[in-house]
C-alpha cells in the first residue's frame, strides 16, 4: 500500500491540476491520495470526477490544510475526509481566503516600502483561480529578479520577522479542529518537524493539539533528522494520536514526490484505518 495524505494542486500553491496530480500519483503507484490545498477544497470535486472517468483503483480522500496561528507560530492542520459540499465549512473557508487576500495587500505594501514594485500583480497571475500564498509572492519575486530563488525570497522578505513579513490573522488550531470535525473530517497536525521551534514548544503543541480533540499527527513528512523523527513518533504514542503520512508535494522537482514517505512505525495506529472504513 502506498499512501499519500498531503499534497497541493494549483487551487493553492501547487503547480499541477487535480487531474495531473491523479495521473502522477497513479504513475507513482499511490493507491490512497488526499488533496490538501491551503484553506480550500476547490479542487476536490475535479479530482473525484476525473478519477471516476479513469476508472482506476485509487482511493481518494477529500482534504484541506488549514492555516492557524499559535503563540506566533504558523501551524498547519490537515482536515482529512472532510465533506467538500458542507455549506458551513465552505463559508468558513471563505473567511480564510479573505484573511489571505488582506495579508497579500499588506505584504505588497511592505515590499513597496522596500522599493520593490509589481510583485502582487505577478503573484496574482501565478495564483490564478487558486488561493494566494506567500509561495506565489516568492515565485513572482524570482521572475522579477528581486531574488535568485524562492528560498532567498523567504529568507530576506517573506519569512517570519523579515522585511515584508505580515503576521497573519489566522484562526486558532482549536477552531481548525472544530471546523474539520463539523465537516466530518479528522484533524491532523501537519509536518510537526518543520516548525521552527524547540522540542519543548513542540511537546507543548502536541499536548495541546491532543487536548483540543486533534485526531492525528504526520509522522512521516520529508527529510527529518533521526532524533526529531523519534521525538514525533514518541509524542504520537504519548498523546494517543493516529499516524498520518504525506509528501506535501507541490510540483515536480528534486525535493519531493507523490507517495514518498516512510512506513508507519509499529505501535502507532494509521489514520487511514478510520478514513477507509468511513
Ligand atoms: P502561506 O501559507 O501563504 O503563508 O505560504 C506558505 C507556503 O510557502 C508553504 O506552504 C510552502 O509551500 C511555501 N514555503 C514556505 N517556506 C518556503 C521556503 N523557504 N522556500 C520556498 N517555499 C516556501
Ligand atoms: Mn504550500
Ligand atoms: Mn504546510
Ligand atoms: Mn502542505
């Protein structure tokens, strides 16, 4: 079984369409795939419709990655198995979308104060009909030759505490968990190893996430140093969180690939036991 419960399409900052993602996942022999765009489920139906035409044996999980704020950190919470037609959920996602648009205007303001023009306009072109993200700003800054690559855009301008950083007015993780549960999904703490925080803060985050009713945690996501990997597995056991795996694939390249993940270690309950039985 090859499972990937975290990836992005061009409805947020991924670069493939939902159909292209399905084709790629099929080629990578993925048999269970969740689409988890940033703060939107706009690509989910397209994925389901395409899959129905292809008549391939691949299980699809409607998903989302909600942006939240917690003690100054940007924390991402995945909603897996959400009802993408749930009207209340869609209205709530619309609020997140507005937060994104308001932040984008403020980022543009700050960039202009740094003497950099036209980034928002180009970022909007890249975002197309999808959610506007900092990844689009970074791409625009590269194409306008303000920076040499996206990493430099984050390090100099868009990252936390940098020249054009705007502290977003995201919902709390608790709210994300409630929204996901109301929409019939499971709430999973995304990429716990990628937050720029000490082990002490991470312990606190996982403890609080469990206490607020969170269901799972990503135990395999990209490249993690062994001690951090072990800490995350231990926290999952300690706080009785189901284990999720996801590539966080955004576009074809050297860094990540659909279906690329490590097996769930013994003693942890895979989150898809629940999802596939629903
Ligand atoms: P946002 O959700 O709008 O704050 O944008 C965050 C997105 O930017 C993440 O989901 C990543 O896809 C991307 N990102 C974050 N840090 C970096 C980085 N250092 N280099 C390239 N992309 C990044
Ligand atoms: Mn992203
Ligand atoms: Mn994320
Ligand atoms: Mn992601």
